C-alpha cells in the first residue's frame, strides 16, 4: 500500500498505525523532490488505523477512506484492505 503526505515545510514525517504498533520510529517517510513524503507498506487483509506524524505532530490524512475515534476519543484515519478473490480456473 502506498501512502503520501503533502507536508512541504516538514522536517520529518513518519507513518504510524496498528500495522507497526504505533511506533513513531518504525517507518520514516521519504521526502520527494516536490516536497511530498511517501512510504510503501505491506498490509494484511482487513481494516487498519493510521496517522502521519508531521514533525512529531499527529496529522490526519485528508485522502483517508474514513476517520474514526479510538478508545481515547482521538481521531485516526481508516483504511480497508481486502485481497482480491483468487481466480478459479476451469478445468
């Protein structure tokens, strides 16, 4: 799954979520020449929550599939990832 964060003035951006234990050091994003930040993550099937950390500040993804509140009532981005059905060969 590809993630992109438009934070052209940022010094650092990290991607945190349930897929990396919300660890701010687990996935630093890569700055692109246009100032956008990108990361690619292998994700399993199901629903996932995530945020960008822009210079350490939790930031929602404006292109997220949805927004929810966690148990602390903090907003998080939602992502649904479903693997396509395997093709069945007729034999």
